[in-house]
């Protein structure tokens, strides 16, 4: 009997990549792709050193994989040229690699900041227009648009997860509205990989937070995602919400 095709994770050596490795352990084989090595490889994992900016390296790494989880990317405090090179070009390479490999699923690590310029008193659902709060967020809107294109053009099952504040525990007032635990994030990614049907889906990456800015119950039900954790249990005073959902720095410059 042929072994099951593995799942490729780009950016696997990062903080979120480590959390996913832990949460997906034993559920599927993992092929890890990053510029930096993962030194504590476990059973069912293999490491490939490479750069998402190099299309040939990423295409070779994806060969034989059934799904691709694209975490690699630069974050908020990054200049425009670097975002173009990594978040735009690298994401395009990832989608191309997934199609070339015949992947069935693609999970894109988007961000809650794609709607960060919505006022804090607006309940946002995935069908509302993006209101990015930074150039970083704009790069993630681009990634979501690529996902829509590659689903429509190639039939690739694509989930864009607008990840909230992924931390071991909530530690700040904003986290009462945006936190997602590592185990909930791993569960959500697995639900996207394991769903009987995926199609094209945008879902917010949050735990079971009663004060959440986001309304995506329909998408969670479709994925059978039921969070185990909630920021409501944390001993944190939520205080008054920031003016905008993206946080205290949004709109200040």
C-alpha cells in the first residue's frame, strides 16, 4: 500500500510553524520548508532547506505532496520592496508549486489585519470587503485573491485563515477579542486539510472569544471547527476597544 502523500508547510521553522507541527503530529506526514533548519525533527517529518522566493526550490519541495500550508512571509514592520519579494512573489510561487504538484488543498496564512481598518464596533464577517490596515495586510489581501483565482481556475481547494493573535495565552486587552491558542490554530488548519469539501473559504483564526470582532459561525460549522480555548477565561481587563480592529497603532499616521 502506497504511503499517504505528505503536507508541505512553508515557514515551518517559525513560531506558528512549530505550533502546527505539534498539533498535526500523528495526523499526517509533514514536509517542512524554510530558510532555517528545524533541528528537532520527529517521526513523520522531513526537512527541506529553501527559499519561497526561488520558484524552482519550492516546486521541487512540493512534489508528491497532497496539500500545502503556506505560512512563510514577512510581517507588519517591513518595507514595501521586501513585501513584494516575499509576500507577493513567494505566495505566487507557493500556489504555482501546489498546482504543479497536484495538491488537493492549500491553506493560506492570512491575517485579521486585512479588515483591521474596520471600526471596533462593527461586527465583521468574511464576506465584507477588505479594509487593510497596513501594506503587510495589503499583501495578504493579494494572497487571498490568488487563492480565489487558483480555486476557480484549477479547482484547488483553498482556505484563507485570517489569523488573529496567535499566542500561548492572551496577555493584552486586544487579545480578549482576537486571541487564538496554538492548539485551536492547529485544529483549524487540520479541519481545512481534512474537510470532506473545501472549495474556497475565508475564516477568521480565533478561539472561542465572546468579545470577538468577527462573525464567521457559518464557516466554522462548515469546517466542524469547535475551539477548545477562549480568552474569556483569562484574567485580563478587556478595557475599552481600540478605535480600529487592527489595534492601537491603526490610523495614527
